[in-house]
C-alpha cells in the first residue's frame, strides 16, 4: 500500500491540490459516464449484426437499413391502423427500438384501411409515400413452410372458427361488413376443403389452390403463391392449424424466391 | 468570500406542493410585501442591453465553458452606481436584516404549480388522443400531428436527417413549426415545461436532495463539456453509421412512447438513469448528457423569453443557483461577477422558474421582449 503510494508520488512530479484532485476525479468520471452512454447506444448494433432482428415491416417500408435510418420512432402508423397490426419494437431490437413491425400470426395487415393509412401517417417517408395502392406493397413473400400440416394438401375440410374462440385477431369480411373489421373468432367456417389462405387473401391473384403434382386427379390441393403476393401475412394469420403451414418471409422478393427454387 | 456568499438555504425542491398556504407562499416579488421598507431608493438599474458578446458568452458557457470573470474595470457606469448604493452603511444594515428574513422564508412553488401540470397535460394529450381516439395529438414526442399539423422534435429530426441524408417536406414543416414555437417561449423551456423525463428527473432530484441532507448520498458533478462531446459524437454516429444511434437510448423518446404505447425493456435504462441521479450524480442526464437539451438550447439563444436579474435587489446568497438545473447561467448572481446592473440568463436556462421561486427579494423575473415584466 505504502509502496504503491510512493510510486504514484514518484510518477507524479507535483502534488495536486485538493481542488485539482477533485477536478481530475470529475473529469475521469465524465469520461467514464460518456463512454458508458455511447457504449450502451452502440450496443444497439449487436442485434442487427447478429441478425436477431427479422421483422415484417408495415407496407411501404424502405429497405431495412434506410428504414431504420429514416423512421423517427413516433408510432403514428400504429395509431391509424384499423386492425392494430402494427407494434413498436422494444430495446431488444437495438437500433430498431421504437420502430414499427407486424407480427402477422398475431394480427396481420389485411388492408382493411384500403388507402394504406400507415403510409399516409408516416412523417418521414420511412413508409414510402410512393405507395398508394395495396397491390404495390412488397413486405415479403408468403411461403408454404409446413406443407405436411396443410389441411388442403391432405384433402381435409375445415369447420369452426379459424384460430379458436380466444383469438383476438381482426379481419374485414367484406360480405359481413364492408367497412368494419370483426374478430376472426366471431366468423365460423364450414368448408369441405380448407381454402382459408386463398379465401381471405386481400390481394387478387396472389395465391390459389392447385392440384398436387403427385396426385393430379385427387381431391387434395396445395396453396401456390404467385408474383402478386405482397407479403401482408393474412394467410399466416388465418391458417387454422396450430403451427401455420404458410408464413411470410419478410423482405423476400419474387426474383430472390425464384432464384432460390 | 463573505458570510453572505457562504449562506446556503435548502433548495426549493423538497417541500411538497400542497403543504401550506400561509403568508410565506405569497410571491415575494410583488411590491415589497412582507419585507421591511427600503431605507433609500436605488439608482435606476435601467433595462437590459443586448450585446453580441453576451450572446456569444452564453453559447460558450452552454457548450461547457467556464463563465468568464470580468474585471471591475469592465463594469458599466450604472452597475458602479448600484454597487456604490448597495455598499452604503444603511443598505448594508438593511440587507443583513433581509438576509435573516430570507433564511426563515420558504421557497414558493408559484411556477412549479403551472409547470408540472404543463408537462403532465402535454403528455396526457398524447395518451388520451390515442386511447380515446380523439386524434388531437397523434404520435409521440419525437414526431406527431397536432390536429393534423405536423410537429417534429428537433433532435429526433436531426438524427433522422443525418442518418437518412434526406428530409421529407412533412418533416421539415414539423421541424420549423416546433422550432418556432419553442423559440417563442424560450428554447429549453421544452425541457422544463414539456419533457416527461424532466419531471421524473425532478422527482429523482428531490429524493437525492433529501438523502443528501441526511448525509446518505452526495453529488458527483461532472465536466459540463461532456454534453457537447456527446452531441458531436451522436451526430457523427448518425452520419457515419446511417442509424439513429441516439434514439436507441433517448430516455425522452422511450418514456414518451411508453406512455402512449405501453412500456417495455427500454424502461430499465430509464430506471438506471434515475437511480444514478438519485444516488450519485444529481440530474446526470439533463445536466451533462442530453443532446435534446442542447438542441433546444440553440433554439433559445435569440428567444424573447429570458430570466432577468436586477442587481439592486440581489442579496447574492445563492439560493437561485442551488435550485437551478444549470447554475452556470446564473453566474452573475455571485457577488462581483455581474458587469451590468441588469443581466439575462444564457440560452442553457430552461425557464423553469425555480430560481424565481427561491429568490425572496425578487431580483429575478421572467422577461418577455416586447411585453415587459411577466412576474
């Protein structure tokens, strides 16, 4: 202890006055605090680099990088959505803290608003104002991720409410009410062959049921996603099996999907 | 240092708002109410004189510079007259009596009782608009629409502009509107009159002062240049990385969004900040870190709303500085530091009015250019 002190004294040519010592302590504490604040903010990079953040963004969202840069994290898009599909991300999204996303399985965007309200609400253009029709959106692409569980592929029908009586999700059934979305749980089906993903898709010609290649003459059908798909996630939300057979892969383009196949 | 300078009264904060409605809550500034009559009239202090050097000094001090000490040879003629009058034997005697009265006079909360409701009301409007769907103020503090008109927080917009390198017209309209509105009422008045984190921080400060009074905690002041460094670093990070890095940890954005849309993990960071402020560094975020405060500080440089100081009434006991979030703006209230008989607080001032509440003789007032004394 004493050795250390004397060593410190040797290294330091002059004794500091109490005031100077106080100033030095204050300065060092400031450096520490500043480093801490900047360091913490930069930790926000980790979820991006590690690829933890894979979010389905609202319609019209710019490329992910530009989207995170231009979004002012105000949530005006959240406020105008008639089915409350849009949520704001939390700290675990790093730089994406406060940025809107859609959990399609919980509540998909079914374009109940018609005019892409979230885009109109966005003050920074993070949701691009070049989008004015739902057909122009490209949020991602629906893909048949669990074909074996698909009821249509098994030739099965569906009877009852799509996601069970406790599911809070909303959907606008044009034949029930042209303007107001109603709970999916209040709309039972009775289908001889399940076609919910096709039936409730809000985009024309985005998805259809086709005969199976392996059994072209049988009663079974398989959902096939077409180029018109905007990736809204309605099919993912409505899929009645426990784990959805069809899911939206966010940001996947038609070209990329074709290349992959 | 004289005994006058050494005397320190407990700062304005710890007394609960609704405590007493007794005589000591009356605004002391109005007339000479409750004070012994002044034995002689002061020489005229005159009106505040604008100078570019004072403005520059204000910005320099806001950025973390130490207030410049003026030589007595720099004093204006009217300051010399006021000082000569203040040091006459009868005035010295009178001021000793006043000081004694000051010791036993509790701070009022005549501004806080407007300011706290102002913060709560502004933030409540956001919450109510969303949850009752009345569409009055949609969004959060970072950006919103006020009955359809775009509003955008200046610092958030700046971050977006630097990261995205493009500004949409809507955002620009929002920025200009907000800049003008806060310029009109003082710039950093955003902090004291609208910022939800400021209110939480004020409560943390009250707790800190209570604990400090009992000797359980003590303040560890930082170097004020830290905020300027953080400002530059966060601007550079936004520009360089293309991400709005600061928004990730902005407690103002986090608290505002939590109020409107519900809180999450990000609130843990806000809680940590508040704990630091209670136990270790008084008002850490608002004093030494927040870039938003500095942005609005720049807006307030030329603002018509200022805190003005009258040399003839000041007792130099320092209550105002003890109550103040940014005491460097009140440097002139220290004995022999003012070079003019009327001085105005610099742009870092949040126009919270706590110095007014702490000043019994009413040497400090709100001044609105073109309108005159407010109080």
